């Protein structure tokens, strides 16, 4: 579980700069795609939080 949690944290941290880069390079295909950036931000935040929860759960040994 720890490697999966760490991977999700990296995905979450990588997603926001990626969305900004895509917006600046106009790769999203819109003149100003704030909606796609907000969706990517929300997905990145959720991925990071889920990864943090999974990593913390693995470090505690699965005990509540």
C-alpha cells in the first residue's frame, strides 16, 4: 500500500504544474481553459489526499 500511496502523491503533485504548462502552451485547445485547470487541480488534490491516507495507513500497519 505504501508504494501505491506514494505514487498517488506524486501524481497529485505533478498534475497542477502539468495543467499550467498545458494552458500556457495552448495545448488544451481553448483560449482560456480555466475549467480544465480547475478539474485537474481537484483531481490532483484528491489523488494526493488519497495517496497520503494510503501511505499513512500502510505505515501504521493497518491498525486504527
